[in-house]
């Protein structure tokens, strides 16, 4: 950026809101997040995280497991940005989990409708990276969902 001669170093970006207006969720058929809305305890997914036999030798206690909730598209696959996230430390097969609006990525986001819950057993503890030996799993559910069995069953190569 040329800082000489009175040029605008912000390239025309409104510095009162440098992130822009954000996504128009109304076009997605979603209510806009309302950070002042009370958390609805009925908007939750809970269950048990299990290891499929084909991944048993890959999953060791003490590693991070990231749980991510995304909207389900028409084919049942995860789409868009995460609605809610949680980081667990893997303890044992049959580890309980619960995700609710309490873990929303953006305060006030409603956890409703058809969603996909993704589990990522992550050897290096970095939620962004995926490396050989990490183990993934996912399940589509309708919120609220109780007693969900989520299997770590896809070993990354």
C-alpha cells in the first residue's frame, strides 16, 4: 500500500466495521444471530463418541477431539460455517458429548433443524490441520437429538 501522498491506507474499507456486513443469513433461510437471545436448552445434540473397530489402534487417550456442528445440505452432507464447536480430550471409547447453543461459534446462533455432527480425533491438537492417522466421523441428526452414536471410523491416509 502506498502510504505517501495522502492515499487511503485502508483501501476504502469502512474501519468502523472492518469485517464488512457479514453473510446475509436471511438468504439462507436462517434467522440472524441474536446475541441477546436466551440459550434454548432444547436446542442440543448429545450422545456417545465411539471408535469403530477399524480405527481402534489409531485412537489413544490424551489427544484432542474436535466436535463441529454444521447445517446439513439436501444430500445430508455438512455445509457452511460451523454452528457450534467443542474441544474434548479423548478419554475412552464410549465418551459422552453434548453440544448446544452454549458452544455456538457466533453468540445467538440457533442450533435447529437438520445438522451434521463431525468428530475429528486430531493427533496434533490443531483444529485446522488434518494429517494421516487422524480419525474422522460424522452423523446427520435433527435437533434436538438425544442418544446419538457418533463413530470415529475414517482414518485419514
